[in-house]
C-alpha cells in the first residue's frame, strides 16, 4: 500500500513517521520545505516526546516524483489546501484522499480536485524543532469517514484507519465523521483565538471566569450551527476545554493561533471561527461572537501588513 | 490674568498648560519633582500645529502654587482619584474642570471636595516627546458643559479662555450628548485598535465582506447607541459617521489604548468600556459585544503578569 502525506509539518510528520515503520506501507512525504525534506531523506524522520520513532518516508518537494498512491493524507495548514492538492492530485487518480487538517471546509476543496474524499479529524499535536525532527507533544485519536459529497468507499476508509492504528496512530472509521470534526472545530474556535488575542496559555484563558464564559458563548454558537445541520457531537467541547486546562494536559500550551500570531504567520481563523460563521450564515443561525472574533483576528493580520 | 492650575502634565495636560500660559497665569501640578524642576527651568515646548515655548510655575506640592480660579484635572482617568485627593481641602473658590475619557469623572472629583465643577471632554491629541516637549497633533476641540454648581455662562468663560490660548474649545448647555458620542466612539475604536494593533484607519469603516472589521465597529456602536437611547441622551454626533469621517482623514490616529497595550501599561478600559457597560447593566440594555471586548482587554493585561 502506498500513502502520500501532503504537507509534512508537525501533524503530517506524525503520520508519515509512524506509517513508515510498517513494512507493508510505502510512505511518501510531500512538502515545500527543502531543508526538512533533505533531512528526512538523509537521516529519517525522527519523533521525540510522547513517542520515540524514526521513520524513513521518501520525501520530496517535487510533486512530479510522486507515484500513484492508494491514499493521500493532507496535513497542510488550511489556507494551503488548494495549491497542495492541485499539485499532487495526479498521484491520487486511483486512490482516496483524507484530510487531517484543522477547521471546516477542507473536504470541499479536496473534492474539487480528486474523486474519493475522506473526512478526517485528528487530535495528536507537536511541533517541528529542527529539520527532520518533530517534538510529539500530545497523543490522540483520529477519526475517518467518507466525505458525503464525494465519498471514498467505506472499505477503503477502514483500510486507512487500520494502517494508521497499526503504525501507532490510533484511528477509527465511522460512517458519519462530522461529529468529531465539529467537536474539534468548536473546541479550537472557542479557545485558539482567545489565546491568540490575549497572549494567554490555554490554562490561563480558562482561569479567568469572564474569558471562560466567552469561550462558552463561542461553544454555544458553534453547537447551534452543528445542530442546524443535524450533526451530533461525539463529545461536549466544554468538557474538552476543561480537560485541556489541567496542568498535566495542556495548561501551559500556547494555542497554535497564538504561536502563529507571535511569529506573524497567517492564522487558520478563516477555517475556524470563519468556517462556523459562514455555515451559520448559510443556515440562518446567528453567530455574533464568532463574527467578532473572526474580524479581530483578521484585523491583527491586517496590522502586520502595514508595518 | 486668570490663574489656572493644570493638574497632570501628560499629553493633554501639557497642551493645556503651555497654550494657556500665553494668556493666563499657569501653574502645573505634577507627580515627579524632576518633572516640576524641568518645567520651571526649561519651560514647556510645543511643536507640531504650533511652535513656541511657554514659561510656567510647576510643583509637586499644591501648597507651593498660587491659589487658582480654574483647575483643569488633565490626568488619566486611572489617576483621577489620587490627583483629586491631592487638592482636597484646598482652593474652595476654584472651579474644577474634568477632561477624562469615559463618564463619571465628575462624581470621582465631587467625592474629594465641594468645588464647583465643569465637565469637559477633549478630542485634541498629541505626542509627548519629553517632560518639557509635547507635539500638538490633532487640533480637535475640547467641549465644556456645566456640572455641579456651575452655569452655562461659566462653561462659556472656560471655553473662551481656552479658545483665546490657541486651542479649540466650545461650551454647551448640556454636555451629555457630546460626552456620550465620544464615549461610544472611544469604547469602540480604542478596544478594536488595542486588540488588533491597527491604528484608526480605513479598516475600521470596511464593511465590504462579513469578516471585515467595519462590521464589528458598527455593531459595537449600535450597542452603544441603544444604551444612550435608554439613558435618554440624544447623541450630538453619530459615532459611526465620526468613525467614517476620521478614517478618511488620511493620517491614521493611534488610539491611546493601543499605545498602552504596546507599552504593556494598564489601559483605561474600566473607565471607557467599563463605564458604558455599567450604564447598560443599570438600564437593562444588552451589550454582549462590549463585554467581549472588555474581557479580552482585561485578559491581555493579565498576560503581562506572566514570566
């Protein structure tokens, strides 16, 4: 079985390195960072922290080198989905493509370029500490399901989940994968931008009662948008927020959006709060808190361009 | 010549003191001894829209200053209670004028003595280059109205004195319509600027797409207008029109709360947004967006306590 990880940042690297430890899976890693690609091809892709793994995927910055693959796992930042899948779509003309990205709306972008799409949500996290080396911060599950508008056959979804699980990334295949996805997007949209706008870690956001209430307001709006689509969340984002605030979980974690803002990188707010707001608008569900937060984070991004 | 004491020599206090010193007998009450000495020895230089150096008295001890007929409390709102306390028990014949952001300054001053009070609101702005040099940037007006124990004629007297010194000033029979216009404008523009890092520029009036900042600005102003309506205060100017006009002026103004945030100083959010929110709660008007902004600013302040 051939798998290509498209976008080999922290999350993509977790999939690529773990899957590459399986003898029956040939793993390709497509990424634009030349140094990272060179290091992977020279020394392997090393994970440290929550798990110690060295995988040897074949890495490339040139999409033309990719063979025909059974599966794609797209793990770019959400704003890079379109160019990434446009460049690599030829490798998946006989395969299925899954997304493990943040936010909502990625499947729709993939479906414009490939036939069989898998909706995916993943919870593990980490960061690249040096080319070829990834700090694995948090272990967690992945859920895959057919994307309703352009579904991959369920047997294929199961085959991908089974390979990921055997490789050390526990995954399950479900018929309706929207529940976990909306749980995660609501969690992220209710916490990430609050950290990003205030500079506080997740735990400190939760310690301030007024701010914690604002997170609940964002959660409630997100739940209403999910409910309007008939989506049943697989768990309550509120519980996830409180769980993550524990010292041993993610109290001191700086949300990825805060890391982006500190590094003045474009954030994924369009796919988090913006995604919820846009779905809300289409469904006639008001999302005033998400609208405000979306506008503020876009304002922060706009401020960099003036300096 | 009229004897005027300006208490507080930040940007606004320095602009008042220097200009008034050309037509009145001016003293400055300041907090730091070296500031008082520098003012006595070097005078106070104004650049920008005017260019001159004024001579004036200055001290840290009010008992060393001549008894004034008019006291202008030009300190920041955060310092008002302390500054009013320093003149408590002195100068019973003087008229005391406030020019702080927000509403409620008169009540703070009234707690410290039986002076007759004028209520002011100032739109002028400048940049402080040193203890003895202030740049006059925006020559917008100071508005003055009667408060405890004063008459419209006394408001006109103070406005005429200030206008004769080269600053813009206007007297009102009732200041509240002007004060509320500014409060709504300030609560919106200051907090949005402080959270995004944007100066007050065209982004604040952009409503071309749902995620654009102008939508949030307009929604915040609509909440404020609803509070003013419930308080029975007709607005002198529409805050949204003030916003659109100001952003078309070309040179983007740097709101004071943005400067505070960049310098990691405690902001005036309690006195500006807080004042609006307290009035809204008292009147039973919902202001969820202003509460969101207040929470985010307070949390941003809290993030500076770390590390």
